[in-house]
C-alpha cells in the first residue's frame, strides 16, 4: 500500500526541470512540546541514502591527509581564527555545506570562535576521532536531521525523484518507525503521515 501511495504521489506531480526531493511529513497530536523531554533534534542514517551527495567540511589537523580525500572542504587549525574574523565567509560556508565534522580537540576553539554563527544554523561540527574517520563520513553522507521543537509537524527529506520507489518506501518506513519510537506514546501521538515531491501534492501514507 505504501508503494502505491508513493507511485500515486509521483504520478500526480508534474515533471519539473530539476530532480525533486521526496519529503515525509508527520503530523502529531496529544504531545506537550513545552516539555523538553518531548522535543528532539537527532541525526538519522537513511537505509537507502538521500539520493544526492551532501557537501561535507572537516576541521582537521591530525587527520588532514585523510580528510582531504573524503571531504569537499578542509579547514586547518591555524585557519580557524582568521576565518572567524570574516563572518560573511562563515555564513557562506554554513549555507554551502550540509555537514561539518571536526577533530574533538578542535571543538572548544570552534565553539568559541565560530559557534555564534554555526550554532544558530544547526551547523556545529560533529566531533570525530583522531583517526579512521571514513566510516563516520560515509554514515553522515546518508544522514538527515529529524527535528521536533515547537510545532507538532515533522518534515524531512527522505530521497529524490530519480530514486527507485522501493528505496523511497524503505526510507519512509525507517524514518516513521524511528519517530514512532521517539514519541512518548508512540503511534498514538501520530495523527497522519504524508509524502510529497517538492512541487507535488501531499499523499497520505497508510502506516501501521
């Protein structure tokens, strides 16, 4: 049934000149978002990936050589403070790159100098160990951020139009189950689940 819902959503959406994104929309009920324990902002690795490459920047010194091979942009320790003086450039980087990683020892310096720009944008780096960062980078490349704050609606990208429908379905089911397990009353807190393409109409998903 879920696969049929996805195919219906694709069929009802006009073909566009760009590769549209699949969004999963989960509306909630009976949950008090004034309670901090009911809110969350977490990373989740999609089983079938996002369908497009994320841009990753890494703050690195000890793992500079490895980071250079894996990341789209690498920032050395001695570049952090000069970079912080150019807020316009930091804002541009925050907008251009999807994920930031950093060697753990660099985190205090990054927090002090770049935190005022990166933190409000949800772009503070994820700490990584001093070696063997490739598995973390590969995991991040298929991860999304699932956020529940003040509005009882969660909307997240789970794929792209050119992905096989079966892969979109697997991602939708995985995200739904993850959200369900995070809610205080589980399925009872979920009112409806919809899926839509960027420019398409939402189609209700029949989830268990």
